[in-house]
């Protein structure tokens, strides 16, 4: 499969110029059909020969295995979650925090990576924010911030600028200080290669409804098996323990302790199908195509208006305009879909491999009035 064929299989891309994959990636037909077929089979064929719990648990196992292969992990290091936010919260609430403990984050984090720590602040935990410049982080400043911290949370690709943070370096710095390293990787799967083993992080939260073109509700959480032993989830259910009927119960080994009960497997069945499609096209091929298209977009934006790197590091390209919300509305009326971001106050286009050079040119032509 090539990007053109993937585009042809995605109905939402047949009319508008869709450039908002960093928020939501419309799904190909077969991804939706995989979820639909699972639900139909699960609900219509339930019988003495087709136990619904057994079918669901088999689906969970297959998806965990598929996700693990895709991100370079082992099956027992993957938990199936609803979203990146759910994964970050699962880790945040599995630590026995004490007043005076410190969490470190950057000023580039999405609300998924800020709100859980705001809540902890109310319980006496200090939240230390590392300031950045133009989507870049100073490693010395980060090292100073994490020197006495219990946990550091940071993005692999910033949703604000589309820059890639040096994840492995940040993880090493955190670990040298004895700090737990939690990575928000939601902007990575489906547009850039991902190998959690190379990062070395304790936990990585992500989801499939953006660049992977999966459905909402298909998230996943990687937890290093050693790190998992130190985490006690705030929720417990029959999927998170070794033996549901045991008293006292024992949390399951590895990441599965973060799964709880009868979650709908359909979004995760769709996630596995989406991964198959992305793998068939090839992540490296997708990354190269994104680089080409994002480069075309960046080259067409005046230097004083471009807030992302001139040589893009992802498909996220952020552009300064006078009134971002009004610009987004105007572009939508012209059939071009982008979004506004609050920090920096700008518009952001998210270019995927399924986009075309013509679409990028249409966006540039539509934005020309913003800087002339």
C-alpha cells in the first residue's frame, strides 16, 4: 500500500483539505469496519459456543501483542487504555505521593500532561515547570529541575511547535537523578518511528486516533516491567489482578495492572487494524513523505510568521496569524481544516503522508492574505 491508496480508503479525505491530523486522524473504511465487525460478532453470536468474555480477552491479548511489536516492547509492558490522558493519569495516581514531592514538566505540554499535576499541587506536591524557547529545551535547565524530583513528564514531539525533544537524553538525565521518566508520545505513532526500548523511559503514553488513523478510545500505555513493580494503580478490577477471586488480591505483573474491567474492545481492535495499515505503507516511508510536504509548507511561510523549524521535524507546522480562531473559521469556510493552538497563539497545520502537494499549496494560497 502507498499513501495515495491509504488516502483513497479514507472517506473523510475525499472532499475537504484536511490538515489536522495532530488532533484527529480520520479512519480508513477497514479500520471502522474492523470495530463494527467485532461489535456485531460479539453481540450477535454470543452463545454457549462463543463466550463473550473469552472473545473479549482474546481480542485484548491480540491487540497488546500487535501494539508491543509496533513500539518495540514486550506484551506484558503494554496496557490498553482509552487515551494518552488516561495513561498519564494512570501513572500519576499509582504513585504514593507525599507533601514536598516534586513533579517536573515543560511549558510545552498538552493539558493531558499538565492537568494531572495541577491536581497533585492541591495535595502539596510541587510542580516545577521548565521554560523552553521556540520548542527547544535546555538540557542543563532540565537537569537542574529534576535533581530532586520524583517524576518528570515531557512530550516526545511538541504539540505547540512540532519539534522533537531529545527523549533519550532527557530520560538519561532523569534517571541519573533517580527520577521516574514519563513520556507523552501521542504525536509520534503513525508519523515517526517509535521504539520505546531505545528511549529507555519508565512509561510512555499514547493513542491511536491521530497519526495512526484509529478510533477514539484506542489508547495504550507502555510501562517498563521493572518500573511497573513500583506502581500501585488507584483502580482495581479483574483485568488488573492475577486472580480476581483471591483475597488478598495481587496486581498483575507488568503493565496489565492498569487495565480494569469490561472495556469495549472495539476501539482497540480498530487500533490493531490501523497499525496494520500504517505498517503496510511503512513508517519510514510515511515520515519521509511528511517531511517533504511539511517542508513545502514551511518554505512557503514568511520567516517572521513561521513558529516551527524551517526544516520540519514532524508534520506539525505552526504559523503566526493575527487572529488564529478567526483564521481557522475562515479556512474552514473555504474547505481547509487546521486548528488554533493557545501556546503560541497561532494556527497549526498537521500534514500527513496522505496529503498532497496541491493541498499544501491551497493552504499557502489561502493564508497569503494573513501576511500581505
